C-alpha cells in the first residue's frame, strides 16, 4: 500500500474515529466491564410489561441494551447463585448449594473464576458491596474479619465506610445505621430521610467516586458493584413508598399451596429472621399488601441508585468503552404458591432480570425471549472482551442473542435445590423432579405453551413430556 494512503487512513482514524476494522475487533479494543448486581430482584420491570412497579432507570437502560425476558438462575439463593456466576458452572453437586459455597470451595476454582481471568489478562478488578455472598469478602464475626471468601482475585474489595457497624449489619440494615435484631426486627421500614438513610445510597456514592478514579486510569478494569435491595428487610426512604398506592399493586393469581411433593416451603427467611408480623401474609391480605408495597418501594429505590451509577459512566464518557451487565441473583415470591421468599424451583424464584450492553451493539432495545442462564454471563464476557475461555464452562456465549434479538434458545435452563430437587425449563415446559433420598418421589409439571405464567398440569397425563425432560436432566 502506498505510504501516502497509509498516512491518510491513519489521519482519518485520528480525526474522525472511523475504523477500517470490523466492529468489536478484539485485537484493537479492550473494553472495560461494569457488572452491577441487584439482590432478590424479580422480573418486575416496566420494560417487561409490569406497569405497577416504577423502574425508570432500568427501563431506560433496557432501551439501549439487550433485556433477556427469560433469564434463569442456577440456584434460588444468594451465595450459590453467585458462585455459579463466578464459576461458570451449575450446582449439580449438593456441596455447591449452600450460601457458604464460595468460602468452602474457592480453593478448587478461585483462580479460574471470572474476575481472576480478567485480572490475569491485565485488568484491574474491583468489587464493591455485595458481589459474593459476604459483602466485602470477609466471612468471620460480623463479616468484618477473615477468612476471605474468594481471595486473590480482586485488586480491591470493600463495602462503603458507613453508619452500619459491620458488613452483616449493612446487609440487613435499617435506617441510619440500625442493625437487624434477628427474629425481632420488622420485615419492612419506610424512613423519612435521604437515599443515604440506607446502604445502597452509600454503595452508589462509592461507585461514582470509583468511576471518577477509573476514568483517569490507562489500565482496563472489571468493576463489580453489588446493591442490597430489594432484599429483606424491604426498607427504603419514605419518598419511594409515597410513589405508590398499595391498592394498585395486584395480588398474584396463583396463591394456593401445592400438594406434596412440591417445591413449597414455609418462607423461613422472612418468618424466622424477622418479627413483629401483624399476621400470616397468606391469611392477612392487608399485611400481604403492605409487603408488596414495601418490595415495590425498595425496587424503585435501588433502581434510582443503579441509574446514578449509569449516569456517571455516561457523564465521564466511558459508556462506549465499557461492556455493562445488570443482573439479579434470583427472583422472589410475593405470595405466589403461598411463598414469601426465594428458595423454591418455581418460575418466580428462578427468573430474574438480566440486561447486557456492548458498545455498538445491533438492535439495542429489542427484547430477547430466548431462554438463557446465569452461567452464560461468564463465557459472554470473555467472548466480548476477546479473552479465551477455560475448559469446562457449562454456559454458552450470548453473542448470537446480542447480535440478533430474535435468535432462539440454544439450550434449556437447569436449576438445583435442597432436598434432592432439580428442574429443567424449556420453551414450552418446566419439570421439577423430587428425589429427597436419591429415589424419584414425584414430579411437578408446568405447561407454558399457552401462558407465560405457566399452567400446573398433571404429569401423569404427559408421560412422553416427562420422559423427554428427564432425559435432558440426565445429560447435563
């Protein structure tokens, strides 16, 4: 090529930012990664057609990203779901089910975890708030001392310096530094104060300050920001409660407790860890309405904090240099199947928001209805960043859905839970298998062919479907 032509091309690149290379050329682009985790957020987004919960910032982000309407987690509890994300693997073995799984098993896989691989490839890795199960990464008394949960993968891991005395107090915090009194503290709280009355306001502030610092860095970064709400207690500043008329929030249609064997449980997290119940929400409709109102308020509160971080990224001019993932670790039942919590293999507990934006993506704002799993995030981020994936990952890159929102599901979604429960979700069916002692005790079958909510049907009437779905479970 003539020298003058080479100079002209170089001048064009400098002056106008044009590029003769294909979009997202891995050789020339080293994107930052902003990973935002939200705790216990069900699929209550305006962008998903839920018009009675206000999520303006997540809805706005959905317009420029890919929102996955059928994203499923691997385990319906915080620690194990986050372990699956960081490992890129399912929790088919019972030792990967507890909330303590990262602390107890990290020596096997920690140096092949998602942040460790980015760090190995020259990225700064930072973890703020709740990313692993223990905010700040320490697992001892009050979660303020060792041992570490996932050592040697983060350049910096921390929780904000705040009024709450320990990370554990922050995780379950009430207004202005008040800790939870297990079994006595209320399930919800509305405090007339600023956003920093509760921990997520402090997390957002630290995230904003950190982005200011990262904007000055020449080194690429992987920054994980973990928010606490709407996790119990459903607590938020009063102004977010005042956005709602609780009578406008509908009651779920399916509130009956299924017959055994089932994935139903007694909502122990709420009933055991919190007190001052005015009644059983399955019996007291007014209390149930209060809880749904408080959950909605906490959802809007965390939505605003996420929006503050996203706005800062844009203000700093970093958006087009950054891959953004917003993810929740599981859903949350608010009376569905008579459950108040996660910890089941039902749709509402396993389905949670996931949004991904890559710079220059095709058809931003178009919804993907493909079935995807949390474990798909690991290979997707490596793919988008141009990094090689280690052997043994069980997810698939979602590049095809990011490029084409109409691309179909590539595989079913699988999940596991205690008492020998496991489930498979295909486009048309969900099968839950109960094997409490290793032997199959029974099935639950849900038909999604006519309803996005799923109709519970008698598995004995669909033996071929059960056999086909069982075969998928046997071969994961």
